[in-house]
């Protein structure tokens, strides 16, 4: 697909908008404060898990959760325990997520750090067990964190096993696996080619206008179909254009109508 009008258009968008000055407001911005990948992966899981609802409230909630952790999340978890987590986040509320959910997630993270030394190593073990299938890997990873932490809420940490697009968790993976001006990376064991598009209603509408999806719901099957179409354009990095495409409709100065005009219409593949 190199040299096609669609790829050329996407690359122009990437060069113009894939910069940190277009990130805010986005929970991704919290990751930039943590140069150590062991700290950054913890922050990524927290920030992505709370990335639902109004963005201003998301940023406030992520800040509230990160404040007690300090500048070294890995050190915080090395000395923290379930009782500490429950005490620190008593009374916390972010829409459907409670302090009890946060404490359970933190207990799961603590278990992963104790057993594997980091979240990447934990995920890599899941990736190996799933023979490189990123969807199965994510299911194993979520199951581990839920069981280890006693997390009851399937909404807070969803699994793809029931068909959920798991947008927030695939954002988590995009942030850590990819490395460019926007995604800070940190994980070197998972290839970008394995990633799945983080699909929400906004991205679903854009993909539909591009002719990239035939389904009517923004579910896991739709995420797979959209990702497969992006793989035809960029096999080694199918989520390369996720950030720039989703800026339209989020940033006030970027009009989604302009995006539709820029990209070729209809089914282009």
C-alpha cells in the first residue's frame, strides 16, 4: 500500500499532528513524568484504566490516584500492601470505579511485581503462553491481575474474552509498546505489529467513514477488522495513526469534517 493516496494522506496527518503539543487533554500526558519504564508501566495502567468519562474528570481522578504514589511508583509498591492501598483510596470515586477497585488493582500490580519483577515481564509470560496472540495475552494478563488482587469489577479491568473492544487496555499497550513523539514506549518485548486499535465510538465513526469496518457496533470484532485494514497499509505498526485520527473531535481547533475531507472516501482497500 506504499504510495497509495490513503497512506500518503495518513502520513501527512502523522507528520503534522503526531506531536506532544497535541496530547493535552489526555491521560497519556501523565506518562511523560516517569522516565523509568518500571514506573511508567504502572502509571500507564492506572491512567488507561480510568480513561472513561469526561476528560477533565479523568485527569483529576488520575492525579488523585497518583498523588500518594510519588515519583517512584515501583518503590511505592515494593513497600505497600493491601491494607495500605485500601486506606489511601478510601472514599475515592470515579464514575463506576471505587477506592475498593483501585486497592484491588494495586494488590494485583504488587503481586505481578513480586512474581515477575515488572508488568512487562508479566505480560510477556502471557504473550508467550498465548503464542503471540495479543487478544489471548490480554485475557491472561487481566485474569492474573484480577485474581491476584481480588478485583471484582469486570468493567474497571475488562477482558476481551466476552467480546469487549477493551479500548482502555489497548491504549495501555499502545502507549508502552510504541515509541515516537507521542507514545513514550518502555516495553521492548512486544512488537508493535501485534497491537490492536484502541476502539471507541469516535474511532469507530472515523473508521466507518474510511470504509474500514463493515460492522455496526464498536466491539472486539470491529477492532480486529479495523486493525487488519490498517495492517494492509502498515503491517509493522497498524496503530500508527490512532493518535492523529482521534485528535479530531477532541481538540477544539481540529474539525472532524476536515479529516473526512482530507482522507479518500469509500472503501479504499
